[in-house]
C-alpha cells in the first residue's frame, strides 16, 4: 500500500508554513532550503501572532511594527483577513519614517530600502499577499529558485487537521521530502512519516548572526538584516542550517 501511495511522488523538498510579514531569518532559511514553499493560508488566523507583525530595533530597544488589519479574528481563515486600507497609507508612511530614522546609517540601507518599498507596493488587500511578498521578493533578488503556492488555491481537503492534513497535502501534491521547523519535533515523528512513505526532516539554524550597527540581537525581523547586510553576504546566511530527523 505504501509503495502504491508514494509511486510518482516527486523528488525535491517542500515546506508548508503560515504566512508571516518579514519574519525572522530562520523562516527565510527554510524557504531557501526547499524547491516548493506552500503558504498555509487556509487555517485560522492567530491574534497577536506574527502574521502581520514583527520586531526591529528602535533607539536600541525592541519595537513591534504591526500592519493594520480590518476585522481580523481567530474565527477567520488567514486567506480572508485583509489589510485596513483606510489606514494603510498613513501606516506605511509612519513605518518608513521610523525605518529611515533608525537605519539610515546601516551598511545596506539604500538597497534594502528600495526592496522594502517594492514589497510594500500592494497587489491586493490580503495580508497573505503582503506577507508572501516579504519573503518571495527577497529570495528572487538573491537568485533563489523557489516556487510559491497558497494552500487555499490548491483544491485541498479542509475536513482534516494537524499532521494528518500535512501528510494529505504532501500525498496529493506528490511531495516526498517535507521540511518542518525544528519546533515540530515535539509534534511529529520522522518514523511515522516514513511509515507512510514520506520523508520528514527538521531544519535547525546553525547560525543567524550578522554584522550590524550596534549589538546583534537574535530573533529580529529579517528586515533588520536586509538593511544591514549587502545581499552578496546575506545570501550565504540563508544556507547556515542543518537538517535532521527525530
């Protein structure tokens, strides 16, 4: 049965992650580690999560930037959550002003600022779209070949949840090698996936540190690195990880 199930599964790695706006470096490392990156946007929105916010350093202290949303609720699927367009331009102007005041002396400020402005050119009002752009456009700029898809647009089953659904997605999409964030080791078993004819590996950053103006602080938004690190030096940073099973 396992042999028939996996027959025709494609080689190459894939990851499935909820969309996050300018997430931390580890998220980009995961995206760079795969050929297919599935945006998991047909699950419930998480209030005060990282879908529409993250952190930079302002005056040497952590500062959260939060994209304004319209009627966001944990009763809504991520794909249905939209940006508050009545306040978008005002928010964007204030956000860019804060970035300018605190990062204008950063080494890669000019190039990074141009990419930031491009990312903030909305294609529609969905937070999923903006979050996807914040990851995809950087990888494209670095010459990384990663195919992005949204699970909400793939005709997948929605009557199953958690690990069972991830396995279903991999089976339906003929994904044989699935990469999961290291936190998934407490939820998922590589052996269980192997029993279903699938390969599950976890990704663990080996280094996320980079040179910046002032002390390095782990866990900041990737935007901090984009503004500090020239892209030819930022690209190798995405390969500082290891894959393992549990």
